[in-house]
């Protein structure tokens, strides 16, 4: 699961959960905080690279109290 929350602090980031693992990922720099299995982390970072612009748009929408737009998963 990946989410952006309206009361989150800057810089723009998202949260990812995989089983008992949780990370936060800075949208602009790709810096990761937390622990994730290597393969899952690689997929999250690939997804970030593909959708950085959309993630920044969603960050702004959510912070303005509007719903985020759906972003396609990796295929």
C-alpha cells in the first residue's frame, strides 16, 4: 500500500507498507527512511521514477484537502 496523508510534514513524500515493513520516501530526492525488503524497495523506487510528476501533483492536491488522483501500478 502506498499513501499520502493530508497532515504530513514537508518535504513531499509518501508512505509505503509491505507486510510488517514501513518506509517513507521523499518524492524529489528518493531518500528512503525505514526498512523494506530489497526487491520491494527496488520496485517502489522504480515506480517513483516513473510517476514523480504525478506524485508531486497528488501531494499538492492532498495538502489542499482534495482527493488524490489514482496512479497506475508497475506492470
